[in-house]
C-alpha cells in the first residue's frame, strides 16, 4: 500500500467547500469596498498562491496582481520576525490601494514588517486579507481587514500551507500529525 500526503494529516480543520464559500464572501466584500478604486493584490509567496488564485476569481473588479517573497529567520516552525525580501514587487504602489493577501497569520511578526515596508512606499492604503489567523499565536497586533477563519494554534498544512515544502497541494486545511515534524 502506498503512503499519501493525507496519511500525515491528523484531521481536516477546514474542508474545500468551506474554504471556497468563505473566499467567495471575502471577494464580494473586497469588490464592494474597492468598487471606485480597485486595489493592487499583493500575494505573499509561496503559501498564498492558492488563496490569491481562488480569491481573485471572486473579486468582480479589474484588478492587478503582483507577488512578494519574504523570508523570516527562525527555527523550523517558528518565525523570528527578522525578514529579508527574496522577491520584491514589480509594480510601483505610489498612490495605489494595496491589498496584501496571506495564507495564514501566526505571530504576525513578518506581516508587521511587510506592512511597514509597503507603507513606506507611498500607497493610498495598505490592507490585509488572510484565509487563516491564529489569534492565540499573535505576538504583535495587526489590523486585518478581511479574515477567512480564526483557527486554533495548531500546525496546519494544505491549501498552500506547507511543512518542508510538502502538503501545499492538499485541497483542504488539515492539522499535521506531530510525529511528522517533531523528533
């Protein structure tokens, strides 16, 4: 018998239908809020790829997209908040509304750095949309305009979220078995 990625998942936290329904609601809210002046959607690589793809298809506005990749140093499952840019925006955000789209907000340290960085570039506004937020893991307070789901402080994978670059392609968000990431 072959081993699949699903074998490493303890339980499904959010199924595919729940995720798609919530992203549709978020997309409608974004379309309403930015009807007069559509935002530049900034996806944070790699985890937000699935979220950006599915969310933007539900925003009925002419929007532009760009991507950033940032790396925060720390141990395997924790962020230190020390950040470096691996891929910067190609677009000029001066006088534009910017909507950062994240897969998950844990400590908030990396996102806080990213918000400060982008706000220093002269945009009209910078807001955040995230599929998942872990309130119990927050180390800094971040104002998030659009939240898909608040979840418990557990190690989750799927729907773009990874562990060691695996599990991103799972169609749901699941809790990873501790035996996979703890020795």
